[in-house]
C-alpha cells in the first residue's frame, strides 16, 4: 500500500509548526499572533479544568443547543421573521449588523490563523465536528450574539418606558441569550476566553456603527434614487472576499428598496404586525404565515444549492474560470 498523502491528514486549524507561520507572517500580523497565541495556550488547561468541575449532562445539552442561536441557520430564520411581522426596519438593521460581524470576524480569523483550545485536554462539544478545522480568534458566535443583544436592548430602551415590564423582559431575555451563547463557547471547549473577548470587542464596534448611523442606513430605502442597485455589481466583484456577506447585501438592499416602493409589499408587512387584540382567525393566519415562510426558506435554500451545483460547473469549464475543488480551509 502507498503512503497516505499528508494533504489528507486532518489537523486543527492554526496548529501547524510555528516555523510555517513565522515564515509566512511579518509586521503587525506576526506581532498580533505572537501576543495572542500564548494567551490561548495558557487558557487551554484552565478550560479543561473548568469542564472537569462543572460539566453536567443538562449543561452539555443546553450549551450545545444554544450554540445554534449564533449560527447562519438561526439568523436565516430569525431575521425574515422580524420583517414578516411588521419590523422591516429592525430586520434590515440586524441583518446588516450580523453580516458585518460575520465578515469582520472571518477576516480576522484568516488574518491571524490562531487555533482553538487544544483537544485533548479540552473536550469539544459540538453538533458540527468540522468546526475544529476553522480558526479560533475571534469568536463569530460572540460577535453575532453580543452585537444583536446590544442592538435589541437599545431598541427596547428607546421604545419602552423605564418602568415598562416589556422593557425589563426584553433586556433580561437579551442578556440570557448573549451569556448562553458566549459562555457556552468556552464551556463547550470551542473557544478560549481570549476568542470570546475579541468577538465581544468586534461586536461592540459593529453595534456602535450600526446604531449611530441607522438613520442614514434606513434612508437608503426611503429615497427614490436608483443608485442603490449599484450594490449588485459591486458585491459581485467583491464576492471572493466573503460569499455570505455579499449575498446578504445583494438581497437586502435592493429587495428592501423595492418593497418600500411597492404599496402591495408594504401593506403586506403592515398587516402582519402583532397587536394586543388578536382574534383566533388572525392568530391562525400568523402561525400559517410563519410556517409557510420558514418552509419556503429551506425549500429555496435546497433548490438553489442543487441548481448551482448543476449550472455552475459547466460554466466554469466552458470559460475556464479559476476554481478549487472541495478543499477544507485548514489544509
């Protein structure tokens, strides 16, 4: 039998021989990695010890499942629901917020190439084993959950009076959500505290920009200018930077502008607003709309994926476009 190709050996991202990174990195990139790597290494036995003392079957299940609240799939369902039920402005802001957070954290992951806590000694609890093949710093889950929680808390404080129970419930709910996701990444051994702190800092920066300039951002959809459609060719040219982020912008900006310019679409959003006077019929209609909408999301995702796998390969071959076969980033 021939020897196994070294390219087929699965290793954790960021754990190559340090000489590889010393040769490839220089300047600020090398300095930052050199400062952060010892912290991550130092935290590894601490996280392993913490898991040994506090892990229980209930907490394992809780934090593994709540980790899904920081994933693309969760936001794919959650963000449209905000828009369907009469909060298009909130949905747009949170969509752009999460897209910017994912883009920034993904860029820094590839820029610094820092590993996750080593396993062993840390036990990794996850529904997606291939996550270990992604770099660790910063934590995208932390970026998404903290930025969304901060934005929703700000919205609640703006809309509800200080003595309102709705305001208190909103704040408590957002805090529980953020803490569950962020601490859960450490508990599950998927991130170090340094990763989560880095993700939290990015989350605050992204939140601050989105909250500070939200009026200017929302003004893009209320104007009658067609300049917003320039987003499509610009994003197509930049799609190699981050497919998910550019895809969100291509759909979000022109789509929301068209909806705002169409009376039928705007009326549909207004009719879905939740009120305190729900009849049985209206409640059933809202539930039906929710079920139908979520089903359409998954059907569209499956169909679109199948079509792309069928249509794009021949196009790439005909025009001899650059491409890579299915490669794992850590390799």
